[in-house]
C-alpha cells in the first residue's frame, strides 16, 4: 500500500540478466544450423552400433550457437563474423 508522500518502489527482485553478444554472421549462422541439424538427424536415423554414435550429438553445439547468433569461443578469442554496423 502506497501512502501519500511515499514513492512507489521498483520490484526489489529484478535480476539483471546479461545479454549474449551477437558475434555470428548470417553465412556462419546458416552453416552452423545446417551442420548441427545434419549431425542430429544422422544420430537419430542411424541404428547406433558403434563407439562413435554418440559423438554425433556434438551437433547440438553448432545448432544452438547458430540459433542464438552467439558463440562463446568467438567471444573468448575476440572473433566476430557479423558485418560491422556503420
């Protein structure tokens, strides 16, 4: 309840969620999504007999980084494939 003379306070439980920096360009993004989706499709269509079957799940990494347009390794090494905005 707000009484006269008191300012309404902002919600004290608001969190500052950092945004991911966009550092994956459009061509890089398309290649990541296609490669990741291809590996995952291959994983699910393959019968799964062999020691390398679960290695195809690595396709999740390029798929997710392509969908988010942000790559943690690019940030770590200071790389960027996005065109510069002028």
